[in-house]
C-alpha cells in the first residue's frame, strides 16, 4: 500500500495551504481530490466550452478578502509561484430603484461622501459602523492566525496594538455589555441601529449574508466584516481569476514534493485501534497515512458518510 505521513481528503485551496505548511515542516503529503481538477470552490473554469469557448468563469469564489488578514501569501511565497493580486476599487456598487445608489470606494471617507449625496446622517452612521467593525476585526485577527491550542498560545499572539484594539472594543463594563449585545444581534438589527435609508441598508444586509446565514440571523451581526474588510485590508482578485490562487498553491505544493491525485473520490477513512491510519478511494485503492488523515470536508460528510458509525464512536472516546 502506498504510504505518506499525511493524507489529505480534498484539494481545495484550504487543503493545499495545509499541505504546503506540512511539506515545509518536512512531512510527506498526498492530496486526494474527487474532481478532475484541484481547487474546490476556488477555481476558474471554461464552464460553457461549446456555447462560450475560451470564456472562463469563477463558479464560486471571486472576491478575496480574508487571505489578506493572514501570512499565507508571504510565508508560502505565492507570488514566486505565479500569484498576482489586482486590487479592486470601487469595492461595492448597488443601484436602488428610486435612483439612489450605494457606491463604496476602498476609502471610507470617499464612501461617506457618496452616501452624503443622499443622506448626511447615514454618511455619519457609515463612518461609525465601519470604525467599530474595523476595530473588531483587528481585535480578533490574532485568533485567525494562531494554532487553536490553548488560550495562552492565543494570548501570546497579541502584540501591543492588538491588545489596544481588543481593549477598545471591550472597554469599561458598559462597552463590554454593548459589545455582547451587538454580537448577539442579527446583521439587520445592527444595521438598523446605524442607518435609516434602504439604499444603504440593502447592500450591507446582502454582504452580511455572505457568511451563509440570512441578515435576520441572531448572533451573526459580525457579517458586517464583509463590508469592513473591503475598506481595510481591501479586496482583490487574482490576475487570471480565482483559479490563479489554486494554480500558485499547486505549484508551491508540487515544488515542495507534495503529490496531488485527481479523480480520486474518497469512500472510507480507515480506522485502526481508534486512529485514522489511511483511506480508501472509490476504485478500491488504499493509501496509508503514517501520521494522520486530514479532511477538508465538512464534518457531516466526513463523520456520517466516509466513516462507520462504530468508528466515529471509537474515535470520539479516544
Ligand atoms: C457560490 C459561491 C460564491 C463564493 N464566493 C466567495 C467569494 O467571493 N470570496 C470568498 O472568499 N469565498 C467565497 N465563497 C466561499 C469559498 O468558495 C469557500 O469558502 C472555499 O472555496 C472553501 O475552500 P475549502 O478548501 O475549505 O473547501 P472546498 O473548496 O469545498 O474544497 C473541498 C474539496 O474536497 C473535494 N471533495 C469533496 N468530497 C470529496 C471526497 N469524498 N473525496 C475527495 N475529495 C472530495 C471537493 O471536490 C473540493 O475540491 C463562495 C462560495 C460559493 C459556493
């Protein structure tokens, strides 16, 4: 049986990033991808070769925001592997049926000036809304970039400016309670506190819903990040489409010695003595994982479809 230190299920962009870090740390890595190309939701493909030959589409992800909060581009030297980002500015446009429109530039000031054409109070509200959510983003960013080991590790990744941002959103007892109230509310509740006009509320609600829940969903007010991030660190698209990010990651993984096999649909995770020791793909071939199996799939598919119920019970009791 072919053996690697780590076998990764799926070769979407998160799996590729994970593989690159493991390879840099000296592990041998195999990625098994069900589709005929890697990338998952981060591809650029000729979807209509007959109807529109030569035209390439991003079937899923288009706008890149979160990647600029972390060190991945620099640490994996993705520019060296062909990645080039083109900054977007303006960052959002939403015309309203009554002739008003929401036009957001990367600059908050310029955006407020656009809003002020139709509503001075909403322009002021927008400055406050973005200022709050940007402080929130700065305060939580170290969480994104820390291995989820212990609270001490997380605290250790807070520099002085992060601490200032963190304390600024916590502040005194009133501010802390206000933060808790805000975080428990829905995007729409939060938006209604800052704005009166539909032409501002509608696009902000739509962007908040990009975190895959409706704007009315309680405890999801932080969907506001999707607009705040467009101002800072900003929004960009890779030259050549989202798939160019995947291409650069594939180049990186391959140059570090990683193996990516496509058309390999995982059917089972092999468990031995309470440990994931390998995988079986749909053609029956098995691959051994000496150190472990990593899944980039959602928990439902991993635990309910790729594993036997008894193995899940055994694993969870280890
Ligand atoms: C319509 C849409 C628009 C989006 N727009 C944006 C956007 O503009 N900006 C943004 O940042 N994000 C956007 N997203 C979200 C983004 O695409 C995803 O968050 C991201 O692609 C997830 O990456 P991943 O590597 O975690 O998982 P995935 O990309 O889902 O990768 C998982 C991989 O596993 C493979 N796989 C599944 N089952 C098996 C199996 N049994 N065996 C082997 N392989 C398997 C899949 O084929 C896939 O390649 C959008 C998503 C959608 C659906």
